[in-house]
C-alpha cells in the first residue's frame, strides 16, 4: 500500500513538498465530482513516484471536482470555501511553476521546438498573457542567484506574488549597471520588505521612486520630452447603447494636474438633512464620481471663454528637497498620489498655481509650503492678458486662455510676482524656456525674449 500524504487545505491538507514534485499540473484525471469521496483517503493520496499506475493526479482531481460541481446544490459557505480553495490552488500552481522553471534554468535546458521560454509557456497555456509569462521567466531566472534568496522564500511562502517579484527583479536589471551598489541593495531590501503589503500598482510607484533616487543624473529634459511624446487620448465609436469609451496615456505632470482637479470633485455627496445628518449615501461608484468630476472640470473651463477662470487652478502638492529644487542636488519630487515629477518639471510648474511645493530641508523638515503671494491673482492675470494677448514667445499664436503665467526670475530663487516680473507662455514654450534658461526683457507695455 503506498504511503498516503495530505494534499491542500481543509479536506485537502497541506501538500507535502516532496510529493509535489511528482504532480503534473497539466494532467487532469476524469472523475465524477458528485460521487467523489472528498473525505476519503484517496482524496489526499499522491504517488510516491512518477508513473505509478491506477491512481489519479491530485491537482487534476481537485480542479475537476470543483469545476464539475452542481453549484446550485451547495450552500453559500461551501461555495465560498470552494472559491477560496481554487484561489489557493492558483497560488500553489504559480509557486510550483516558478520552481520548475528555475530548475530548468539552472540546468541550462532549452525549450523544445526552438521557442523562447515565454513562447513555450504560452503554447502550453493559451490563456497566459505575454506579460504574465515574462514575469514567470524573469523570476525563475533570478531566484537561483544568492542575492534573491529572501525574495524566493517570500514567493514560495506566497507572501509575494510572481508578478510583484518580477517588478523587483526587473528594477534590478534596469539599474544595476549604473546605480551605486550600496544604494541598490538598500532599494531592493525596501522593495522586498514592502511588497507583501503593497498592491501591484503601489509597488510599481515605489519602484519608480527608487529608480529616480538611485540612478545617476538623467537627462531630465529628454525623459520629460519622451513622456510627453507618448501622450494620447482616444475615443472609441459609440456602442449599441450610445455610450462612448475613452482611454488615454498621460505624462506624470499632466496626470497629477488632472488628478488634483478631479479628486476634490469626485468625493461622495450623500443626501443630508438640514442638520447635516446623512439621509442616503451617494449611490455612485468611485468610477462614476470621477467621470462626473471630469465632465464638471471641462464644463467649468469652457464656461470661461475669456481666459479668466472663475475658480482657482487645480493645485498639486509636491514634496521635494530644497537642494533638489534649486538644482544643487539631483532628485525628484513626489505628489501626494505617488506620481514622481522630475525636479525640472517642479521648477517650471512652480511659476504658476498648478503646483504647491512642500520644500524640505536637510533633515526632511518642511521649510516652506508654497506661499500664496507668489501666485498670479485674478487682477494680475487680467493685466497680463491685456498686455501680452497670448503666448509671448516669438512666433507663437496660442491665445491667452491656453497660457500659464511665467516668472522671469524663478519664485524659488526669490523672484517676485508682478506685471514687470511675469509674462504669459503656452505650455510648450513654458517648458522650452525652463529647459534652456531663457529670460525676457519685460516692461509695462512689452515683452522681448532673448532667444
């Protein structure tokens, strides 16, 4: 009689790691789920070696037993337990697949048919996306190295998903040739420690933050320009109900501005009585509230065709070190929503009300939170429109309602805000002026750029 070992949780207790080596997750043995004795010994049996005849593969049995259930015959708590079990099986599958792939990589085994490892995986699992397959291969190739021992343990214990582990390994691959080794190790330790409690998108933001911090001084102008060139907004054709799907890609600066405008208007608005007590909660989902807020922002903008908005510009609070802001050190700023803005972008946006820098000292203490007096008032903007009539950069015809107020001497270097120190620039030329350090001769009647 072969030795019997438990499998899974509940009626399937923890699968013995040695037994798991003989389980073929791609094989599914046909069984009748209505007559399968889940409490019997057979449900927990696994073979002692490969190819032992007459016995089902346990992973296949468990999957088919759940898939073949007549769901209407089961109580809700049983269905919840079944769903949790299937989810745990998927996590077990991911760990097993990473370990098998890691062993293949360690042996230098090439995929059959001349396929890449990613294509080979997808050929056997058509439902696997290219990104997911790359994540498995990335992690499998890395975990044999001693530097990834902690990460491999956390993946094996299902504390860190394969997708999140791939983000961490990918971060190392992109930065290890140029980053300081000590700083890189500290960043890897931080990412590995925080990965279990962060969602994938939160970990991605932390990865971007560490990338900005540990890489050598990048060409911020080139990076920012590349991001801007990748931007886009697309509208699909109306569907059968007349609804229109839209999607877009924005650089961090534009995304932060839109978020700062949309977020305050997308808060829940419950029905309240005269005493302020809630009568009914806001029935809209967060997605619906954001859609309503975006429409409201646009409606407010087009309701002021003269270019003088009836409300303040949306404000983005960015935390940035003082030495980084003034250009003495390399670094970046981080918005409250986690978007990373280059120091060059923060310097340009600090001209107008689009951004409020939270400037930190050497001990990370707040030195200044954007002085309101630096902002262009409604009256001053009217005066600028009267004098400049639009973007003042030579040859530009952008009208005043699409311009920003630019400080000729940067605010963070002591520049003041008046008719003789500010001028109107469109966003493209505002960026150009900051990139090239251009200055203008400004009088009460004219603006002349030295280009």
